[in-house]
């Protein structure tokens, strides 16, 4: 039986998500909807300036 001079894998894999992840609940739908409407208004304003 032939033996390799050193192992192919050395070390340990650290799963950072498992150790450092902190759950943040999603924002309320009303807040997201108001942000979208605000951005749409900005886009429409820019388009009116161009025309």
C-alpha cells in the first residue's frame, strides 16, 4: 500500500452564517410600498424634465 506524504485537506471549514447570522425580519409591506411609490415619483419627475 502506497502512502501519500501529506494529507490532501488540512484545516477546518468554519460556517460563518451559522455562527454570526442574526435574523432581521422583513420590513412592513406598507413601508416598502411607500418607498416604491416615492421612487416612481422621482422617475416620473425626471422623465417630465427630459421631455
